[in-house]
C-alpha cells in the first residue's frame, strides 16, 4: 500500500519536539496510516494542483519504486485563494488560484528588486514557498533566499503597472493563458514589515467580524459560486494528473473544516456540503465528510493543543476513519 497525502497544516507532517517549542503542537494522521505514506501537505496553503503535479512528474522520472494506490486529499479551505477585483469571468478563471506564488508574480518580484535602489534596503525577511505558505526567514533553508519579497508598498501603482506593461515576459504570459494584472486588480493586505501583497479571501474574512461587514465582504459572499468553481477546477486538475499516471488509484477526499472563525466558516460551509460532495459523486471519489471533523468540535473534545490542529488523539481519530476506506 502506497499513499500520497496532500493538504494544509491540518494534515501536514507532525512537528518535532524542537519545532513545537516555536510553532505550537501538530500531529499528522499520516503517522497512523498503514503502508508507505508520502505526505506533501504544507501549512498555510489552499487548494492547489502544483505539488501533486510535481509528485507525478517525479514518479514519471523514476522517483517512485512502487505503484501509487491511494491519494488522500485533505481539502484545504476554498477561502485560501487570491481575492481578485475588477476582472471579467474569463480573466478570473485564467488567473492563478494563488497569484502571488505564480511564475509571473515571482518574476515580477525580481523586476521590483532590480528597480529599487540598493540603498533603500527594501527587502524583508518574510518569504513564501511555492504553495503559498509563509513564515519568517528561519522557516527556510539558506538556499530559499531567492524567495525574498520586495516591499511593494514602497512602489507607486503607476510604477508597478509600468513594470508589467513594458516587459516582454508578461506579453509571453498572455499568449500562454496567464493573464497579467495591474495594481488595481487586487485588494492589498499588509503583513509583517508592512509588506503589501494581494489579499486572499481568508485574510480578508478573518480581518472582519459580523459587526464590521462592508461592501467588499458582501461582494465576496455574492461571488461564492465563482470562487467555489475555481477551487473545484483546481482539484480536478490535480485528480486528472494522478488518474492519468495511475488509472486504478483510489482517491479519498477528507474534510477537516475551520469552524472557529465565523465569516470563514459561513463562506466555506456550502462548498464542503454541496460543491465538493457533488464533485466526488460525479467522479467516483470517496468523501469523508464527518460532522465532527472541524476545529471547534476537536477543540471542545481536547483533541487539539492549539484549538485548531489535531493532537495525537485527534490524529488517531481521523486515521481510524480513513482506514475504513483503505
């Protein structure tokens, strides 16, 4: 039995005792599954096909000695995708689900770096990985320093747009189906060191409460179907790449939902209940949609140490349910 697991921090590898001193407690249910498990889940990431596609390519190059028999996809929150503004439907569905980690955006960061004076010291230690996860510079090895961001808060909108319009790389992106976006195509969010990046649905919804709902939040909820469709398209890309390589593989989707943040929970609830369920029914995918598999129930039953991520007992509970379908 050879299992590939994909997901976010709710299924990512368990933290060591040393890591728990700095990052809290987290245990992966993968530790309690039988057979050989490849766990490519990453903390802080949303729904994406890129890591699965890279795994498939690795297998094609001979990096996998045995046939993959199961894919377990702990489906992350559909709110962890870029919040796009002022786009046509065609542009929206062409856009990367996480723009700021796309090839075009990574290249743009390089252009920004070159365009800034070395004396201004605009580099920040905050970095992102290819899946969109973020942390301070201590999170990465030294060979990942190419992922430094430039503080685009220091770059005027007209200069940002000029970089896009004047560079041949972005003209090539247009011909390959990757839309280019101007400064006004995004809602911007600030993180550490005043770093400004395109906001996600997650960051926007988390920053508001039921008493601070504004027109942007209303627009997000009115656009649910569009964002859900984009998430399903991304899942389908991942599923198709796996099935093409291993036609007999069994695929299991798992819902472990963030229920402690009201607006995020309300936004995502229909996705897990209907959109994801419908997709699984149409594509012969096992869907583990246990009522109690959410952060609030696990927290109230002492199955987490940080109110969100499964502890040892919580991970064992999830693993026992998965085993019923292996």
